[in-house]
């Protein structure tokens, strides 16, 4: 088994989108002092780890994923001293912090790119992917005619995000460099230097944006895996406790490359979307979903990783529709029973724990487009600005519904979604079988219909989880006897699993 930071074995992450979490100075934009003021809330919920989306200096064409300076906090969020204090305050509460690392591209305003686009040769000329002639396109979307340099430059996503050069696995044009070229290796070293900066300041690790995309034309990701093994060797030597999670979506590849964790995502293999985000998801009252697609892909990844890393299933993130879309509170309680009893480290997107809604029809803000509706201000209190900000104009418009959920109201209601999530996290912390490294075994009907039943085991403890999101009761043959540790919507009686229910059972 690969050496893994011990704290990952029972980590439950909370994702903070800095712009939308807590505004401390009344400008309508969240900031680091605001984040610090809410650490007690995250701790009270039960989360012991945090993932922070990009907080670097940026022109914010893509909400901070277009980095202008990797070593500087964006002034709207505060200062580097604020970031250092955030790490310190989180650590004082026994919490660990991952920050977003964006190694695949920068902003066009980054000093590396400003130097790279100059006509005269310099140390940054090959930091990005350029063709030899302005008349030749790259194999990726590209920009041309933006400077006196002859050539077109590749971009990864938006036109404001030029792709950093890590080389090409398959080279078909003279300007395509190999992954072991001096220029490609210099890019690696530059990113290692960024990592050192933040680890020395207090970060506990990184969530790596677009981790699978660095080496271009790399079928099967062989060169990309080799690249990340090089990063892993660097970290093992200098920062052995640094935790790494990848935005890859193919756990067996990411973990082979040296990551401790990989997310199941809304792009790539379909299994994750079949749970929550497709035409007929498994977690829906209509009961038309099928767990087979998820389970087939999940089990293949689970077996192939052989205990060397964690497969993480998030409630959502800043790029997806909210988990609450199309679901009521009981549906969400069932979803969270699944999310918080599966193996791998769970990730809760801010506000999902109270059922914040996806806001449709919003005008795009800072490159959000359809994603903007999942990035609205955190809803703390039932008052103008929701306790997020005193400003009448916030970064993204808030939910204006009279029934918009808030932390304040849900804390007062013992059976609320907030309290359900809190109970499930506490249950996970109490029982090793439910934690990240506990053994997983599905107990499924032959046709992969409802309900979903699976077993978790660790340290001599065996726990059964029975989940029926469908709006109909189901007869099962599995032995569901034992001590009920948690239930919502009812418990299994005489082999009958109630409609819209979930149950966690300690087996003797």
C-alpha cells in the first residue's frame, strides 16, 4: 500500500468557493477573513478537511482558474498573510487544507506568458505551446496575431488560458516537444516551485485541476502518469505528508501516477452521472434509475487501485448543477446517507448540506455560464444578503425564493438536512468500517434494481447500508437484521425496505 497521510483515513472535506462563502468587508465578494470567521461552522458540522478553490491573483475571466500570479493572493480575497492565518486557524481546529493547483494553464496576463509572446528568444519562449508560424494552427484551440511573435499559441479552455508546455507524447509537427525536453521539464520545475511556496506557508496538499491533461496527444496517459510519478517522487522527498487529489475521473490512472485520491466526476465515465445527474438518475423518487452502470465502473476502479488510494464521490462542485436540483429534502437525506457511508473521502460542496438550490437563468459571472447557478452566495441567515454580505450587490445574485434554505433555520429544526448530514458525519467518525479505507462489498439484486445494499468492514466491525430512493417499498432477501445506527424514512421490517428510505445497520 502506498504511504498515505494518516489523516486521510477519516477525512471528510468541505469545499469552499471563496467568492461566495463569506464577505467580511461589504464589497459583495467572499474573502479569506470571512472564511476564517466560518471555520467554527465547518468544524461543528463535522468536517475535518477543507478544499479551497483558487484564491490566486487573477483577472477572473474564469473565476480564478486563469492565474496571473501563483504566489500572490488576489487582493479581493485579502493578503498572503491572511492565507497563512487561514492555514493556522484551520490547523488549530484539527483541520487540514487542500488548495487548488492549476498546472495546465495560466492567464494571458501572467508574467510567464507576457515574456513568452515576445518576438525575441528568452527563457519563457517555450513555456507555452507555440507553432512555428502564425499561419499554422495548433492541434488544440489557439490564439494568433496577439503579439509580434510569429506563431499560434494553444489554449486549454477559454481563450484567456494559454496551455503550459509539458510536451507531446505523440509528435507529428516540428514544434511539438517531447515530455523530457528542456522546456517541458522547466515547466515541471516551475510548478514544483509553486507547490513549495504554499506547502511552506502551511497548505496540507493540493487538488489538481485538469490533472490528466498536461502531456498532450497522450493516448492512455502513459506519459502523463510518468509526469505525475516525477511529482510524487519530489513530494515524497521534500514533503512526504503532502496530500494530493486529482481532477482526473479515472482513479486507476490517477492513483498509478501517485495521487492519493481521485474524484468521480460529471465528465468522463458515466457512472457518477448515473447516480445524481442524468435523465433518470438512481437517486430519484421515480425509481427508473439503474445502479449497474455506476457499480460496474466503481468496482473496476476499486479493484484496480488495490487499496493504494481513495475514490472520492463528491456531493457536487463549482462545475455541476447543485445536488438539490429536482430533489426534496428527503431525497437529499438519502443521497447523503450514500455519500457519507461509502469508502473514499467524501467531499461536500458548500451549501449542499442545507440543500441550496441551483439557480437557473442567471447571467454568466466570470466565466461561469451554466455553472453560475451553482455558485451563489452561502445562505447563513434569513435576512437580506443571507448573512453572506452587507452589500446590496453580491458577486452572484442570491436565491430570492421565500423558501430558500438557511443555516440558521435548519439548525433550529432537529430533523433538518443540516442535522442529518451532521449525524452521518459523526457516525462515520465513530465507526472505522464507514471511513475512507473500510472494505466495500455490494449486495445486489441480479437485475441491479432497487434497493442498493452494500457492506462496509474494518477492524472486526461490519456495517450494512440499505438505500431505497424510489417512491415504492421493495422486498429483499438479504439479512438486514442488526442494530440500527441511523435511518431516514423508516427501517427494514420483515424484508420490506420502505419507500424513500435509507438505513445503516451494525451487524453482529
